[in-house]
DNA sequence: GAAGGCATGTAATGAGTTACATGATTAT
DNA sequence: ATAATCATGTAACTCATTACATGCCTTC
């Protein structure tokens, strides 16, 4: 259950009025969906899922470059249910596990989003880059260490992507494969950057 | 003033005790700093600044790839003051504008962070990539539009970076220039990806 | 049948976003 | 002297992160 569902949001009718004859449709004013919402909607397009299933689907794919905490994946479907974009069935007995499915409205919302322009700038949240930016205030040795760590990290991610690509290129959705291909190019670029940088640092030292 | 400074955090002494003779040092248990904190600390290393100054410094530089809302830049320094890592002076009269300076503890905290390993994965928050990933659930025409938009956006960012690089390469901090160079490589890579993708989409259409 | 990890969830806290508000300065 | 924009800040709300809690399943 969405634990903030009863927060004061917008008064749509006076509390003392008797129930109006309206058929209790979708919320009058829709919440503005965010990236998390669309990720959940998109993943549910592949079929009903529990939060844990979603967590898995995301971890293999989008989670590689855009992390979502597992509690987000437990909260967001509940919000989408409140929005009428997702429906939920609760297992009888046991842990009363919830399974979510996307509704027709949910599919429509996803399609509408896909049809919408995308003017937002990409954000690259890279602590390594931040550290490089402020390196003047630290030690030279730390910078070299940073470069080596970041190089290794991106090299290994790139390698992982390449393997994944081999395994799924023939079977997966073509656009998902494309996404992965951008991931590969990105990782290789950054890997190369740090490699070049290490080389520079080391050549300066010996001069 | 940090408007949540008086939230219940951790009781360090019973309220009824008379003031102990301790010299009221830094907070017993330090808040865990985050990226925003270090960005502010780093920017303050270049000299005292108001929040607006910080906003500017960030907008020209780090803000290009990692966005911070201006209210964050107003909140975070206040927290750092509470942490003892930043000091503040309040203008007398007028708007009682606050100017922040980094303290010795603040510099130490920044240096410590720079000396720390960086195992976190880079996050790339790109709505275009998300849309590509879920493109199977949308229209072909929307995908082509997406590709064109994203191509143009990255092309223009790359160009902007190149100009900036020309202007500052000789005068700015060497590591900051390096950061920019990674930005350029990144933008060029992504630009090229979308260009290739557009070409593919268009060649399929004519077959 | 106990240990350890997998699956499922909630609570508390802290951070980020959006919208609002308004004083100062500059340009017309 | 009015408008426009820059500079400065707060409030309300939403979202994300961290830590906790615990049932369920496998394996030894």
C-alpha cells in the first residue's frame, strides 16, 4: 500500500458533501511521472511482475547505468496503482505477495511519454570526474590512484557489456541491444580517457 | 540558517544536565557528506562565495554534466556550517547576504575524500537512452524523432565544450581542463552513436 | 534443524525538486 | 520611473537512501 496515499494533496470536494454521483474515475489531477515511473511501466510491459521481479529485470539492464534502490522499486508500483496505471493482485495466504500488471491507461502513458520530445540534458554522475575536477586540492599520488581505479572499473564494465552483448544480441529486443551498444561505446571511451591520462601522468614523472 | 538544524538527531547529553565543561567541539557524530557537499567544499577552495557565486561557478563547470538545483546550493552550505567545515559571515544591513568560506576542517575533509578510493559506478541518467530501451512499445516515427533530437543535442553540447576548451585551455587549472576533455570525448561518442543509429533507421526504410 | 542467502517489505531520515516570493540593479 | 532581469532566499512537497525486520528456501 502506498503509505502516503492519504497525504493532503488537493481538496476536490468538501468533506461534508454527500457522495456525489460521479463514477469515481481516475484521479482528477494526475501526478507527474518521473523516470522511475516509466522504468516500472516499461518493465511491466514485458508481463506481470512482483517488485522483486522488477528489481531483477532492472538490475540486468537499465540498472547497469542508472541505479534504483530496491525500496524505490517497492514504492513506485504502489504509486502507479494509485494513479490507475498499474493494477495489483495480492497473493492469498503466505506473505500476501503483490503482483503488478500494467493497465491500458498505463500503456497509454508510456506511449505518450515515448512520443514526447526529450530536451533534458544527459547527466553523468561520476564521482571520479568530480575528484579529477578538484584534484588541485589533493595529492598527486591520489590522482594517479584515482586514474588507475577508474580505468580498471570502466575496463571491466566494458568487458562485461561485451560479453552480455554476445549472449543476447540474437535473442533480445533490437532496441535493447542498441542501448547496450551505446553503453559499450561509452565505457570504451571513458576507459581510453583514463588510460591516456595515466600515460600522461607517468611520462611527466620521468621527464 | 539551516532550517532543519534542530531536528532530533542524536541525544548527546540529557537536557537537564548543567552545561558540561567540554569545549564544544565539532559534532560528535559527523554527517556523511555527499557529492553536493564536496562540490560546495571544492568550489569554496577557490575563495569565499555566496550561494549565488557558487551557483555560477558550478553552472560553468560541473553543472554541465551534473545538475544541482539552486536551492541545493542554498541549503548545502548551511549544513556544512553546522558541520564546522564552512564558516559564514552575514552582511550587515541590506539583505543580510551570507558569504561562506571553507575552514581548515573543510579542506581536510575535501583532501580526505580525494584520497579515498572511488568504487562507485558512474551513473548515466539519460532519458533518451531509457526511451530507446523501451522503444518497442512506441511508434517507429517517435524513435526516429528521438534519435534526431538526441543527436542534435549532443552535437551542440560537444561544440559548446570545444569552444569552452579553446577559451580556457591555457589559463584554467590543468585538471579542470582534463575534466572538460573527458566531457568532449563523451559527447562526441554519443553524438556519433545517434548519427549511426539514424543512418541505420533510414537505410532500413528504403530497403 | 541450523546457517546462510534469497525474497519481501517498512520506517526513519535525509536530500532533491518545484514553486513561490521579493529585494537590487540595470536598461529603456 | 517602469520593466526586466539578476540575486537571494524559503516552503511545501516528493523522492531517494539507509537501515531494519523477517519469512522462506536450500544445503549441509
